[in-house]
């Protein structure tokens, strides 16, 4: 039996040395360790051996099995490394310092619209701010007049993190920090990505983009809000847009409104994007609640202001005729590459 084990070991090592690719090594593994492999057959043969000899033979065979397994594993790693080196060596070489004769690629449509909006509002004296995507409960809710157990929290299915923080559900989460940073008077916009744990459809996504805007000064009224919204929309779409201002409830504004625009995909006739209503909710807005001003360190007896949360993703849908909001996060290069920066 010992001679058979030694012979099998020598045979294995010769064949392993000759195995130059993964397929050959796998065949060798099956030949020695498979159900009908040579080493497996030796183990089966122990039933015919008795006493101390059986124990000794079992130890030798198990040692052989372990050596075969380890050497096969090492050979596979060696072959993989060689194959990767060969792949790298055969790859097309290029010089990254060579000048580009023609720019390739395209901007994401949300980036294009966001930059356009930033230019529009900057021309009207608004500061452009940025804000973290991970916020705390105070800034996302309590500083916006949404205390714990307030029913308005049910409107926003929130992604909470293990450390007690959360992914911001709306760009309004930046209002308090921006107010404390600048005080009054104030004009600022802050675009950003938002997250809500909700089902997706043609006009809803769990990851989307908004742009918050606030203007605070003495004697600010609803007419100021309407003026800036209409100016912005006419600049973006380069034509007059039918809008509808209807009452809406949001704890951080009083009074509050929903600014809807006539669906530009179906022309107001009704389609899946507008849920067959002919209108698309674009911009919750209103006069900033006195409690929110107070939390931001601004005296509501002296100053008033308006706030709006513009749906950037939906604005992109209307501007470019994108019928399904999910296309914008799909990573589909064929769909997204049509948007070119000019």
C-alpha cells in the first residue's frame, strides 16, 4: 500500500507540472479527488485493511489527499496570476498625455438643468449653497416645525442609519443651517440629492434631486414667490408654461401651496407620467413659518420670507420629455448619452 501511495504521489506531481491552464488543473483534481478519483479509491480500499495497519494507511492517504488539495490550489492561483499578466500585456496601450482632438461624453440631464437653474438664480442675486446628504433628525424635521410624532413625518418614508442619523428626505433640511450662516436678509438656493423609502413608478423614485430656495427680507409676500417661480420656469423652458397654484399643507410654511405645471409630455391630456391628470406636481412652496424663522435665529416680527422645494428630477422629465423617472438613475448610457453640453 505504501508503494502505491508513493507511486500515486509521484504521478500526481508529474501531471500537475504539465497542467498549464485552469481546465487541465480541474481535470487533474477530478482524476485524483473526485468520487472515482485515485485518492478516493485508496480511501475506499481501507475497508479491506485491519488493525493498526488500517490506522497507519489512513494517515498516509489523508496526508496525500491534503497535499494534493494544497498543490492544486497553489497551481490554480499561479495560473490565474499568469493569465492576468498576459491579459494586461496584451491590452491596448495608450498615452494619457496625448491631446484630445474632440471632447467625448455628455453631462447627465440633471446636471445640465441644475447648472441652468444655478445661473438663473445667481442672476437674480441668489447664493448657491451645498449641504450634506446625511443629516440629523433636528435639521430634517424639528427645525422645520415637524416635531416627533407629527403626522407629516408619515408623508416621508425615511431611511434611518444605525448611528441615529438619516438620509435627507428633502432639501429643506438645509434651511436652518443656511439661515444661521447668513442671517437676514437672505437669498439662497441649495440643490441636492434626496432619499425616500417608497415604491417606484413612472414619476416616483426612492432617490431623486431637488433644489431648495429661500428668500428672507422685510415685506416679502406671496407675490414675490409667484414672480420668481414664473421667471424661473419661463427661463428653463424658454416659453410660457401653464401653472396652477393650489393650497397645500407643509408644517414649515404658512400659508403653503403646491405649484403644478401642465404636463409637457402629454400636453395636459393625461399620461402615466402625470397619472392621467394632465398636471405634474413640481414645486411645494409657501411663506416660511414663523417657528422656522425663529429656529434659524431670525426675528419673524421683523422679517418674512418664502421657501420652495423644486423637483429637479421632474423638471428634467418635462424639459426633455423623459417619460419614466427611473430612466434617469438607470445608468443606461444609450438613453443618457443624447444629452450634450454645448
